[in-house]
């Protein structure tokens, strides 16, 4: 949580101060100077929070500070040229504050390249812990009661989800098993009946067709698939006469359809 002090300064009553940090009085603590504040650049269009501190220095401008952790300045790098100094308001109204005062000429100190600016490197942990423990809780009611309310609400909303998922899984498993087993007869008596299978069903006498009366293939199919040996020989002779070549032994030619 270390920072660096800024390289600017202001003059108050012929003394020079750095505005990076200030300390406000804390009358409720045994250590009066324990409220540390860090300067921050704030948007003027936004209302300043109540726990911020506004320092109005007139011609030197208005500066905004927010609470920060207390630290030991004596252990920081900038302690060689900065120290805490009590400053009283010019109008006599309000409490005095502590500001970081230059130990020498600001121009020479800030112009020296070896000047170190580290600050807030060693916190006052005990004081900060007391401040955090005594900080008033936000006006949101009893936090423990709110935690119980949130827990009960979540349990009530999510209670049915596991049951819904379990029922869905059982249904999918049952349907999957039915697909693999196939249809099953519900009555054992039907499976043991003497009804012949479909391939062995006895037809009445009128449904039998004598072998001599069976339907013959069509003329076109007979012409293409069934050719008598005499027709093949005649066709082969005609081909041989027309072409002057004898067909190969055993090679038969099916007659081609001639367009009328």
C-alpha cells in the first residue's frame, strides 16, 4: 500500500506544504492524530461522499481527501525532507489538522534527482485495526439474519431441481430399455395358442389356383427372356447369311426389336 508524494506544494503563512496526505483529529481515540487521509482528484460533477474530507485553501484551491490506513512517516523515504506539522485554520473555525511540511526549500529538494518520494510503506496496524473494528456497520439490518434469509430463499428455489433431474433420468432409462427389449405380449395365453404363424395360415379352397391356370409372363418378357432353340438357330443362320461370318459356337443372339 505504498505511495509516492506529489511534486507540488502550497505556501501557507510563509511555510511550504505537500498536500499528498493530511491527518485529522480523532477525539474518540486515545491517539488523537490517527485519522489519515490521502488526496484524490475528484469529479466536481459528482457529489462528494460523506466520509471524504474537503480542504478549502482559498487561492490554493479546494482539495479532496479520502480515508486511508495510518502509517509511520519516520520510516518512509520522504521523511528526510517532510515532517508532520499542525496547521490552524485562518478563520479560526474548525479543528486544526496536520500537514506534510517541507524541511527546506521546496525548489532545491524537488530539483534534486536523488530525492526519494516513497511514503506509507510501514502501516500502523494496531491503530488501523481499531478503526476498522469500530466502524459503524451499514444500515442494512442484521447481517446474520440477512444471511439466513438468503440461504432459505436459495434452498426453497432450488429444492425441486434435483428431483426433476432424477425423474428425467429414470424416464430416459426406462424408455431406452423398452427400445432394446422390443414389444412383448402381455398375455402368456396368446403366446401358447395354436394359431399358426402367418406363413402357415390355411387358406380356403377357392383361393388355390391350379398350376395350369397360373398367370404366364407377358409376351415382351417371354420374348426377352425365353427363346426356343429353333428360334435361336434360325436367327443365327440369318445373321450368318447377312454378314457372311459364322457365329462362334455356342454364341446365341437374341432377336432385336424392329420398329414397324
